């Protein structure tokens, strides 16, 4: 027995935690769901009492409010790419969407989406765990009235393919994204260190464009890293994003410029299929 105790003390044997540590006491409450991921939340959740998570206002996002004033969510079947924590899912349903099918590839983000679904009763939302590019490529994937694709394009290795797939699967789109600007409004110094490689001319689906590679580097080790599935991504210049939509049969309805942020310039675009 002394030998066993000594091995435990030296860390050679790990004791299982008390089974009771896995249980929650007290009357069931909304805050208990939130606390499952208390240190992980990126979004600021619309809770009445207690801690509310991160600092990013994705449940009250001015970009989604702006988009909903310009493109009709009413009774729409929406596909959402990369819902993160369900903030824009919540806003799309509040804007009148009939259903939201949200595809999330990050495992812990997906679980937080399920928590949000329970917390706020998002019964008309379905969260799917998987790669949304593979979902859009699949023959069995449904067509949708509207696509919400916020914060995902600049995490793609082939961003023009994503634009092409969106244009095939829907008639309307809301997209917020960063873009690469060579005219002096590019990323911060830290971001430029991650984008040292020479730009690459590329063609996809008959559309010629330029790719600017970003290597995530040390960002991959951050606890809340939620970029793409690969250790790099390719950014597009602003004109190539707009040009790709036009090439694949969409017209731009309106643009909301974010201006220069720490990670570079960004904008929100609403677009729809040309008649």
C-alpha cells in the first residue's frame, strides 16, 4: 500500500476524479448550461443574470441587423456556414427565417451551438457537425433560399470555390469577410508576418484571381483558435471577391465597409442571383 501511495504522490499513477464531480447540484438553470464552457465563450450571450461570456457581440451584431434591412429573411430556409456559437443563427431566426441549417466543423464550437440551441429554444435551427464545403459539394445537399457566410471566406484554401458553391446552392447571400488590400490598408504588422509569401495567380471555375496566403503560425496554439481546418488560408483582394460573385451569376445589392481592423480591412456584402 505504501508503495502504491508513493507512486500516486510522484504522479506515476493518476487517480480517477470523484464521480460526483461530473454532476451538477441545484435546480436546473440556464446559467448551468453556460458554465459547461465558461472559459471558452467568444460571444457575449444575451443572458439576464451572471456572467455572459466573451466580448464579441454576435447575438446583437450590427452587420446582421444591417443585412436584414436589405435582404429578406422572412420565411426563408437559411443555410449558415460556420455558426461558431449560434449568435447569427439566433439573429436570423429573430429576423423571420423559417429554418436555419447551420454547418460547423469545429467540435467544441459545435457543442456550444447545441448549448445555445437549448438555452434560447432555437427549435427551428439544426446544427450539423462537419465541413460546410463538403456539405455544399454533396449532391444530396438541399438548396436554400438564403446563405449566411460570415467570418469564413478568409479561412478557406480555395475561397473562390466557396463562392461558386454558395451561388449554386442559394439565390441570396449575406457575407462578412476580411480581404487583402495592397494599397496600404492591408493587415497589421503581426498579420503581415503571417502573409510573407508571394501572391499566387489562380483560376477556378473559369475565374482568374489572386491568392494571398496566410500561415496561422502561433495562433494555432491559442485556446480559442477557430480558424479553418488547415494551418493556412488564402485571402482574396476585394475586387476578386466581388468579381467572383458576378462571374457566378450574382449581383451585389449593397456593401457595408468595416474599415481597417487589427486583422485588416473587412466588409459585409449582400448579393442575389441575377434575373
